[in-house]
C-alpha cells in the first residue's frame, strides 16, 4: 500500500472549501459540498471522500459537464411531496436542500418525500439520512448512478450501484445508519484500490469471458468500455441470492427515475452518441418520516435502541469478539479520526498539491 499522511479535519475542510470556491462553486454551496465530502472520510468510507474530490467533482466542472452554480428548481409540489430539477448542479447542494424539504414536510404533515432529476453525484448517501435522524425522523434516500451492475444471468453493465440507505434515530450515542450499495462493491472502492495499488478481491466483477478480474485499473477501464460489470449483492447467478441485490438495485432505479422522470440505466453513461462527455444527470429520492407522528420520538428511539442492544448481546460466532449494528463502526472511527485526522494517500497528496498550486492557495498542507 502506498504511504499515507494524516491531515486534520480543520485543514481539510478549509482546503476543500477553498478549492470548490476556486472552481466556481459559491461559498455557501462550497461549505455544504466540503461538509458532505468530508463526512465520508469522518466515517472511514474512503470510497466517497476526498479520494473522489478531483475526478468526480473538479474534473467534471472543468470539463463543463457539472455546473458549479446550482439551480434548484421546484417543478411540482404538494403538502407532502415535491419534484426538483437540479439542472446538473452540485449533487451535494441539491441533496442537502431536497432532504431539508422532506424533513420540513414530515415535521408538519408526518411524512415528506422529494424526488430529484438532473442532479449529479451527491456524495455519501448516509449524510442525508443522518440529517433526518438529527431532526427526529426516519430518513430514506437512494440514487441511481452510471451503469455498472449486471442483472442476474446478464453480463452488461445496466444498473448503477444504487444505494438504498436508511437512517433511524436511537437513544444511543449513534444512530442506526445503513448505507450500502446494491452491488458487492462500488466504482469508488475500485478507484480507491487503484490509487493505493491493491487488487480487487475476486468474485466482485462479472466479465464476458467468465474469467476473474482483480486489476483495479483494468476493471475501471473495462467498466467504462462496458465489457465488465459489477456483481449485485449476492454475486452472479442465483445460488447466493444475487437476484436479491439485482432486485433492490432495480427498486432504487425506479424510485430515482420514474417519480421525477429522470434519466435511467444506460442513459447515464456520461457519454453522448457521438462519443463526447455529457452531464450524467442522475435521479435521487429523499424520504423523511416523523417519529413523533406515531407514538412519539422518545419511545421510537428507546425501542430501536433496545433492538440494537439485543442484537449486539446475542451469541457470537467462534473467533469473533463482538457483534456490530449499522452505523456503530463508523461512529467509533469518527471518534478516532477527530483526534488523528484523515489518512491521505500519496496519489491524493499529489492531487492536493497540484490544486493548491493551480489556484495559488495559501492553505498549509502537511506534505510536500
């Protein structure tokens, strides 16, 4: 593995915010973008943190397929629902505002849902469900993505990694947050393997010739060319339940596209018919359910906490020290990283230094 250097959140937040501003993102929006991006690193999810800062956001702004200034247009609205057009703006800004709308509706009417079209990569999905938890709501969100998952018995990359994400408030120090793709792995994780020079574990990729593929760089190239695909949760075929991951990925695709009339499946390649790069124009959905509207927030949090504590107290498998519940590991990592900072690998260090020099920033970085 390539050497890493730990950087404090304060330094990273200042640097990332200023770079976003340097690329034309308004200051208020740059703050939101940096917050969402760094929340992923705070939780130890490197696949969606600063490792993707340059390729997923800055390079797309520079290419002209991502608008740094976000136009958040409400297309249709009722008391409990809304449809938003993001006009290919910053997905993190669109996501923050859309979930805030859903929460506001839920606090007044019990439930709220916002569907979004023409958005972009919105970062870590769990950020938005955590917003709902903080407001005393259950949060649900999902997004479609560039096609990369093959359907069961298929080999073409048709569906995105399509996370189906839930957040539920508890009476513990951390909420229950289940944030995972509907594939075994995701493109961001493979990008991370490529940056640190490690192979992708076998069995996560479907190839047309049936041979295993573990070279991260080759896999990324093959995914782009459409000659390899990610396996859905459960793997290829039906023996290990791969049809379940395929089914849930399809649910997310439908909810992300059909409610808002967003793009879907291979409409999301980011490449036009004449081979030119174009906006990916993703669809998202955000739901908030007000716990107080049922039998009260505190009773919900207590019962949820009791369920989670019972799961963790159950009998452990041989050789295992403890059982975790969703969101727990990320919570403990966030406590550690609040002190130690975020490990930045050498490849990203070079990207940061180049960005600093490009924009003439005076932010001090702990590497040369």
